[in-house]
């Protein structure tokens, strides 16, 4: 997911993260219980940071777990965080817990994606939304961004597509700035190039002037089986992950934005 030039040196990489976070050397030093002079020496290569210091600086700079491993390698240390495949027996308890969570959320849609927005698990509520999508778009690996924004995917049925599309693309841009992934950048350029038809008149439902009902957050308004369903989405991640795979998982849930949507889903999945 990331490309690091091993001859760059850990100092310039740490400086890049600090500047991206818009943090001064003094502020970082105070947070990491160090000195601005030492931070300066580390960034310019005049001082080699210890393994503990690399991890401490990475923590206060909110560097993603995968990128922390990269910083350690460039600094001459072994990676600290493993990357375990989800189908590994060691991940059995995690898989079972996630599956119980997804089933428990039914009939409302919920899914789990990785750092590339590849769907690694989904419940029956999600499958209800996919009815009518061409099989070729549903072939694994299923990608949530591609499926949502593709002109033959869910996009034609999303009534407030301009607003929803803009929100998803902004989310991807924030993620690209965080992880610096060429693969994620390529995915963004692909989906950003998809046609962006205008939403249906009066169908934005974003809570602003001219919408047909107020909402506390931007809803997803999508036509399913001749009915308009409205959802508010939320994204959750694991707290203090110690594995790269777990750190990059996100659980997205869709809460009914109105009583009609909730009632209809319960009729479809009693």
C-alpha cells in the first residue's frame, strides 16, 4: 500500500509527516517529551533516532500503522507490526466477532472494507441494495467505491448522486493524504473519471434549502425495488490496532434516515 525510498532516510520522512500534520518542531518535541533541537537533528540526519523515538514520533504524528513499519525499516530497525491475512487461523476470533456484528445489524446494511475499499464482509442488508447490478461488477474482489460510483453500478439509482459522490471522493482524498498509496491514488483517478450525472430535481435530501425533509447528516437516498430508501452512514475502526490488516479495516453501517425506510427493510427481512 505504500512506496518508500530506502535511501531517503528516516529524518526527511518524519519531517514530511510533521509538515503534513502542520506541526512545528517545538510542538512535536513537547508532545514527544523531547527537544526541538533533537527533532531538528533527527530530521536533518545529524542524529539517529532510537527505535522507541521513531515509534513515539510516529504516534504523535498519527502515522498509520503500515507507515510506522516503513519508518522503522528506513531507520534500520525491524518492523514492529505484523500483517496477518484475514483468513489466517489467528484471525478466527476477529472474523467471528465481525460476522456477529454484521448479522446483528440486519436488516440494515453493514459491510467491512480494507484500505483499498475492497469489501471483505457484508451482511444481507447490503445484498438487498445490489439487486439489479451487473454480475461483472459483483465479481470478486468487490470494491465499494467502484460499485457505488460506476455508471452501471449503484450510481444511476442514487437520487442525490452529486452530493454523495462528492463526499466519497473527498473521503478518498483524505485517505490518500494519510497513507500515500499509489494503488489508492489509481483507484481514485478511476472512479473520479466516471460520469457524474446530476441528481434528480428536489431529491438531494441533504438537509439544505429546497430538500424534501431535513436531515442531521448527508443521507444516501437510493431507489431499491421502486421505493426510495434513505440511510445515514457511519464508519468505525478498531481502537489501538497492533496488526496492519486490522488497522486498515473499516466497518461502515447504514442507519435508516426515516421510519419508512426502517419499516420497509423489516418487511424485506423479517
